[in-house]
């Protein structure tokens, strides 16, 4: 067993003001997304302007926070929400859902796409490689906060988390998710998107790889106490929500390569957009 590095979850304390590491990890994720997005914009053959990246990060941040909170309440604590509807706004008590945040970001990008006169998948293919860094830093925040730990195990790298009432050795599943959803997913998407791909393909790879990674980690992650296992003594809510991502990812990739081929090394909708905006 490895000793858990008991780090104070409060990074900065100024009187009554307390800044938690989890919140700082969100800021790091957004900052990295802005930096990487600016690099992608500079190499996008005039399809993107660096200043547009700031707007994308802002819209995305709103989608993450609002969608993540709504998703956690509706997917994981709906019964409690029905008893206490105002609890939805108690964000200081914690509780965020990746799948809710994803839906929030997609809605925000749909709105922003109309403002830019771009297609929805032009936006999602651009931002997909930027997302894993935020996912990874978020999981580090979970680990530092000693929350969302794994199931009881006897592996040599098991840890006892201070906030766990059982005080039993568990999988550090937050670090598994950091490695898979953060590092691995970023490496795959950054490589895959480094060359022109059919429209929807990058978005499809994101959905497919994240969904598979999340389903895999859920086998060692402790299910939420208020839900437990949904069925078969192993199926979790995280797996149920991730399975559609896998199916959609496969569907997007197949559709992209069959129906959205590149024309002279560029997407048809990108070429059409450049033509419409060549004098702007």
C-alpha cells in the first residue's frame, strides 16, 4: 500500500475566503485550453482567429459549470432534487457531472457556431483536442481533495483516503482517470487532429475514446453512494451514460469517412466558409 499524500484541499486561505485546489484545477484546465486553442488557430489556414479562442473558452466554461451542475443533480441526485429543488443552486456544496458538462458545452458551442457562421461540427472538431487537459486537471483536483476514490483492493499501489469512513485501501481511480481521460485522450486527439480529417471524425474519436476509458475505469471506481450499482452488481451510472458516447463516436467516424471526404486536403464546409469570408 502507498501512503496517500495528504494535501490540504484548500490551496489559498485569506480570512473567510478559501480557494480549493479543485477550483484552481478548473482554472488551469481553461488556461491550457486557451493556450492550445490559440496554437491551433494560428495553424488553421485562416479558418480560426486567435481572438475567437477566448470566446470559445468563455462559452465552454459556462457550459461546463452550468451543465455539470445540472447533470450531477439530474443524473445522480434527482430524488433529492425533487425534495429540495433549490439544492440545484447550492454549488458551494460540490457536485459536478462530466456528462452534464459535456451536454452544456455542446449547447454552448451550438449557440456560438451560429454567431461565427460555422457548422456545429466545425466547432466541435476544433475544440475536441483542447478538452482532455481540463479533464485531466479536474481528476487531479479530485485526487487532491480525496474524493471520488476507487473500490477496495489489495493492489500494491492502493491508498487509504482520509475522508473515506471505512479507512480501507482503495484504487486511486482519480489517477487512472487522469492517465486515461487526460494524458492518453489528449495524445490521441492531438495526433489525430494534426492532419486534415473528414468533418465529424475528430469529434467521433473524442466520444469513442473517452467513453471506452470511462467505462473501463468505472469497474474499479466506487459507485456513488446514493445510487450504488444500477444492475448486475457491477453496472454503474457512469457506464450507462458513457455507452451512448461510444456508439455515437463509432457512428460519427463511419459517417465522416463515408460522407464527408476531404477535397484537395480540406473539408468541403471549411472551403465553403473560406469562400464566404475571403474578403472579411
